[in-house]
């Protein structure tokens, strides 16, 4: 089964469902407000009904968009591992190359990163209210990263 961390993991999870064809469960964890970290421990805004034991014995693919400080992912992994899973794979689109505020607990079978990037704020296409403005913003960011790398 796929577990998407909302809301950033929803669209990547939906794309992965096209290939994996397994159900998506969603969890909601809140750490940021207005792009600022507001707590050290994420708040469970939504979670899988644990009394129904839907996670037990399952191979789980946990998906989020970004591994930034790793606070959200490591908290989520620790919570999922309480459910006697068969296997746990974590997948992110982007992992930022920076010092992490939390480490993954023991027990992850695979960690898949689509792309490693420097410590910049990413504006995903699904956050854009205007795709042209989004593309212009991406071009500006890429130019800045390129200039910093020189
Ligand atoms: P972490 O707990 O690793 O610091 O943050 C994870 C969450 O913060 C991700 O699920 C993502 O929603 C959000 N986040 C972190 N960095 C970025 C970023 O650069 N762009 C966007 N759009 N969201 C981010």
C-alpha cells in the first residue's frame, strides 16, 4: 500500500499509483505555517485508523515531496513502524543536502530519492496559481543556484 504524507505527498503518490496500482492511504502532518517551522514535532492532523490494523503485515511505500529537515519523515516513519509492517520504503522527490534535525529510526528497508538538491525552497508546479509565473520563478531560482555554485 501507498501512504502519502499530505498534502505535499498527494500528487507524487497519485502518480506512483499509476505504476504500482495499490491503494493510497493519506496521513496529514503539520510542521510549517506560511513557510515557517512552527513546532519541533509534527502535529497529526490526520492518521490511519490504527484499531483497524490496516497497516499490519503490509509492504508500505511512504511518499512525501521533500526531505528538508527530515522532522516530518522521521516522525512519520517512527509512527508507521509501530504497526508491525512487513516492509517500509520511503520515497521523496527531493532531498535537500543539509544538516538534518532528525534521523530516521532503524527499520526502513529502502530510501528512494528522485533528486538531491541544495538547501533552497522549492516551488512545486501544484502550488502555482499561475504556471507562467511558476516557470519564471523556477528560472530565477535556477539562475541564483547557478550563480551561487560559481
Ligand atoms: P521537513 O520535516 O523535512 O523539514 O519538511 C517536510 C515538509 O515540509 C514536506 O512534506 C514539505 O511539504 C514541506 N517542505 C519542506 N521543504 C519544502 C520546499 O522547499 N518546498 C515546498 N513546497 N515544501 C517544502
